[in-house]
């Protein structure tokens, strides 16, 4: 169960002289101890955790971080990497001990290189995801990773969590977009792995260890990212569909017709759409009537002459005739396209404004998505009468956010006190369908017990052995991912 708010901290001291030594390396700009400046770094986006910390350090270079880690490691000081602090699982939160130093790479925000021939971009970890997308676009290329938090999340954070998002169905997760990494290990040594090679079979692929490790093995300080040709043709539609099976059938229609055209295929429920329309200023449904189920389809091609509009219309026509699609709105302009996407992207914010909610970021084989939505919704309604299931997300990846909103009028704390039961009710269905308890948000501080239950035996033992090998003192992001 998530922790509730803690009283505000008193400032505990770091070992004598350590702060001075850190300031000596980083300058005064690089060491933050003022409580007001620390404040935004001590709670998470969901409001599940509130931590305490003696200091936040902000190295501006890999060498500075390396020197700091040598000192901190020698002094047995635990550290917590923090990027944009948009983690959904408390991954970037220090605990309440007041001992853990927060390390932000926000000053490491340079794009070191962009090569449109190799189609690669070398960015430092503190670069905001949206900035990386914009830099690629300015060079006539595409960096395709896209998620609701892209204006805040950092390259270090998206790699450390192996973030997914809206375009995974076409381009893969963050891991698939990474060719090389530079990493500072807990003892301060540096792995210089910024190779921009498409093929490199030279021993263990260490770079992949750090992607998805959620900052428990080392700091990602820079990365070589893959670029793609930019889209020159696009077509987007919002559809009301008959039910969950119809949503899947529509996905198959597009896949069978031209899989390469699908850039995103997102499912939304009538419940979630209702929250967006209620809470998000300017949100409007471009369909004749509200529905119980929606799908957002986004098609894109790098060919300027690709007839995606024709493709969209042809597939939707067949689906309308078959009764799968009830109504559809096709974007006629970039502004309309953005408005359709906003209905999807504002789901997390709208859910937050509606009240307390519990997130279940799960995945199942794509064929099982309708069953996942139906069975989990039923289980959740039975568990907490009056509660409101809000399934939405990346249907084309089999990744549905099986979130649950509190019953109207229930005290949020009473609802959140049942978080564990709620997550387990969904997990029971997910397990039965051969899925995973976390598709993209990761394990963080919220779910190490689930990792132990789901990935026990040799799998967990191997993870623990890797952790011991790289971080024998257990100082990198303690309490995250692996069970105590
Ligand atoms: P943080 O939250 O700061 O940190 C996340 C984890 O990475 C922590 O464990 C932290 O210790 C570690 N870390 C951070 N930087 C580094 C580094 N340089 N080196 C090593 N470890 C590091 N996620 C998705 O996958 N798909 C989505 O569609 C999606 N949508 C979202 C929508 C909203 C509105 C919000 C608020 C979040 C969403 N997320 C989504 C979750 C979140 O944005 C991602 O997990 C993102 O990758 C976190 O990036 P960050 O920079 O904010 O990292
Ligand atoms: C999203 O895809 O919008 C987020 O990952 C889902 C969530 O907030 O639960
Ligand atoms: Zn998501």
C-alpha cells in the first residue's frame, strides 16, 4: 500500500565535510540544501510519497558526477537519481530517513551530436524528451518516443524506466530506440559506451542492463538514440466502437491492410472520456453521441504520397458496415489532430482531478485485451461497489492501464487504503491471461513485493546477483525494484 504524507523534514547532516567537498566539485549552484528548493523534489506526481533528503546535487558533466559518486560511495551515502520526477511508481523519491541524497542531471542537458546520415542523436540524460523530439524535427528527422509527460520527463528517466507510450506499437520501447549508453557506476567509474553502431556483438550487451533498471545499477549520463525519417503523410481518427472485441477487430483490420502505417492505436473507455470532458478545459467530443468504448487511430508514413486518408476511410467503411465502428471523426487539420490526441493524453490528469485512483499498468497478449478489460472491470466493481474502472491505453501493445477511480463520495484515504487489494484483483486476471503486472511504469518503490511474487526463483536471484556485483553496498536508489 502506498505511504501517506509524512511531516516535513528537519535537515539531517551529511558526514562532516562531505557537503563542502561536493560543493568543491560542483560549485554552489550544484548543491541544493535549502528546504524550499528541495521541496518539489520530495513528493511525486501521483502524491503517493513524501520523502526527506539532506541535499540534492546537480552535476553539470559526467566527470563531476563520477567524482561525486566516488566521495558519496566511500562515505556510504545512499543516492536517488531523479529526472523529471514523473514516475508513476515513486521511483525517483527518496525515503523518509533523510539520508538519501537526490541526484539530478538537469544541468546535463546538451544534445552532443545529431547525425542525419547515421540517423542518430547523442543526448545527455537531463535533456527533456520534448526537447529531444524538437531537435530531431529541426534536423528533418523523427525521435518517435512520445508520452503524456514528454514536456517534463528526461532522456535519462525514459531510458531508466524503459518507457513505452503511444508509438511503441510502431517503434518499440525506449530500449529499442537506444544504441549506446554512457553510465556512471555507483563507485564512480564510467562505462564509455556511446557507440552509434547498429550491430555490435562484443560481449554482454551491458547497455541493456541499465535500461529499465530504474536507477538501481548506475546513472545513465548520455545516450545514443535512434532517429527515423519524419512523417510526411498522416491521418488520425477517433472512433466510437461497439465493444472491446470491436476495438480489437478494428486493430486487426488496420494491421492486415497495412501494419506499417499504424503509428498509434489507443483504446479509451466511456468512463475515462467522460472525466476528460468534465475536467479538461476546451475538451470536446467530436462525435454525435458519447459511447462506452473509443479508439484513437493514428497513421503515418514517411512517403509524401502515401494515401493514408484513403486507407483510413476504406478500413473504417468496412468496420462501419460490420457494426464494429459506430461513429468516427477524422482530423481535417493539424489542430483537429491535436484536439483528438488531447482527449487521449489528458486521461491521467482528468483522472487525478476526478479524485483518488489506483493505477494498474498491465499487459497481456494483444488477443486477450478484450477479456482483460471485461474481467478486471467486473472484478473491480465487485471488490468495491460504486468504484469506476477506467481502462485506457496502448491497445496495439496489449498494454491497458486498468485504472480504478474511487466511488463518488468515498473518502480518498479509505479508497487508497485498499490499493493493494485493487492491484491484486487486476493482477489475478492478468496472471491468468499470461500477462505482466507492469508494462511500462516499472516497479519503483510501489511494487517490489510484486516483483518478488512474479519473478521469483532463478530470475530474481539473477537480478539480485547483478545488483550485488554493480552496487555491493546497496547505495543506488535503495528500496526500489528489488524486494528488501
Ligand atoms: P523520474 O520520474 O525522475 O525517474 C524515473 C526512474 O528513473 C526513477 O527510478 C529514477 O531513479 C530513475 N532515473 C531517472 N533519471 C535517471 C538517470 N539519469 N539514470 C538512472 N536512473 C534514472 N510512462 C510510460 O512508459 N508511458 C506513458 O505513456 C506514460 N505516460 C505518462 C503520462 C503522465 C501524465 C505522467 C505523469 C507519467 C507518464 N509515464 C508514462 C510515466 C513517466 O513519465 C515515465 O516513467 C518516464 O520515463 C519518467 O521519466 P522522468 O525523467 O520523469 O524520470
Ligand atoms: C498513459 O499512457 O497515459 C499513462 O501511462 C497511464 C496512466 O496514467 O495510468
Ligand atoms: Zn501509458
